[in-house]
């Protein structure tokens, strides 16, 4: 009689399969095409299909929502690995998981039941526009109009335009300062939405736009969450940590290329620094200030790893389209994208020597 497979063993197998798939997709699908994606400014549809077929759109979902039940460290490992393959693809895809997390925890059961399954399996791709709710005064406001909300304002950096099916947009209630988040099907956005494509020096294929909305009607049925401003910023720690995986993608790819070029001692030292910073990031999840310090450490490490690769490659690194040239430009993106004023200040202090 064959042995009975336990649920625990099945869950372990699923997690192992997902992680193996992430490494395969990063190294066999994304990385070989990264130079072309950078050159053309376009992520091929086959990238999104490969991520969906591997089950990688649902890695942040809980088990009861069809997710694999990954530990947080397993999720961040997968994000790091995919960021090492193609940063444009990974950055766009990372935004999706914030929407999965929002839907999985939403009190709006009808919205959750309608959208969660298709976001977990990648049939619906999602992006976010939350930066308008971050500063004070906010760039994006929500006004109660009796039957729902009216959103007005500006979201300066929205990625995946033309790729995503769902957009989670956040705004601050003009009366209470609570943060209202709504999920809109991009096909349902009115023609009055004003968007301006942004030409980026790196990761241009993430299809990023600046978004301006005026009198955007939001029905209560579209609201995924309403939280206090304090809770909103507390929840942002998770987002900072998830985006903190991007520097480690650079680290993984740059050190692999250093190994190939015969510079393994230097690659090993960079990885050792990364291990310490990763530990600090995880330890600071409940400490916003400590988290941003560790995030700054990670961004600086990515820059150091890219600079080491340029130095090792020499003149070849100056040729447009080379791995070293592209990766070095991408570190500038990592210094700024998904940032916070405190993080920018910390990096400015470091680089200026003050």
C-alpha cells in the first residue's frame, strides 16, 4: 500500500515547487530577455503568462484564499529572485501583491469574493496608486457624496499602465483624514482620467504614468478598506519591506556576474553584507524608523554591487545594453522608486558625507 501523503507534506511540496519555479522563471525566462526589455521599453506578454502559469501571482495570499501559505521570508525570497531576472517585470508584478493582501483582508466580502480568486491565479493583474495619500497635505482626497465617494487629485507614479486590469487607488477623507482605498477595473475608468506616460532612465518598461483624477466617482461597493491615517502608515511597513527586496535582486545578479568574471571573493563579501541587511529589515518590520534605515542600507548595497560590477567589467560596462550598464542605471531607480522622504534624506546624508 502506498504511503498516505499528509496535508502538511502537500503544503511543503507546494511551497518548494513555487520557490523552484521562481528561480526557473527568473533565470531562464526573465534574465535572458532583460536587455531586450530595457532596449524596447516593453515587457512581453509571455513574461506575465510565465508568472501566472507558475502560480506566482498568489504567493502573498493566505491558504483560505487559495494561496500557498508561504512564510513571509519565503515571499521576500521569491521577490528578490524575480527582481534579479528583470527589474521592469518584477517591479510591475510586485505591486499586484499589495492588492491581493488588501482583498484577502477586506471587510467588503462581495468585492473580495468577486476579485480575489482571479487575482490569486493571475487572471486579473493589479496595480496600485497609493502615493497620493502619503504626504500632508495629501495629493489625493476623498469626499463623501451620499452614495459613495468622489476622488480628486494626483498620483505621481503608477506602474503597469496598459498591463493591469485592476487599480487600487488610495485617498484621504477630507473630513476625517482616514485613508479610503478603492479597487477599480481599469476598463471602467472614465475617459476624463488624465494620465501622462513617464519616460524613465531605467525600468521604463514598467509602463509608468502620472495620474490625475477629477471628480472620480467611487461606489461604496468598490471600497476595499477604510483605515485611520495611523494604521495606514503602520501597514505601509509591509510595502516598504516588500519593495526592499529590489536591491537584493540587483545584489543577486551582480554577484553572479562577478563570480563568472572570476571575482568570487568580492561577490562573497557583498552577499555577506546582504545577509546582515536582510536580517535587519526583517527585524524592523514593527519599527518604521529602523525599517527605513535598513532600506537605505539595502539601496546603498545595491549601488555598491553595481559599481563593483562596472569596475570589474571595465570598458565593456560603458557599452549601452551591457548587463553592467543596465544594472548600474537600475540602481538609480532603486534609490528613488517606492521611497519615502525619510529614506531620501538618509541616503542624501550618506552620499554627501554629512
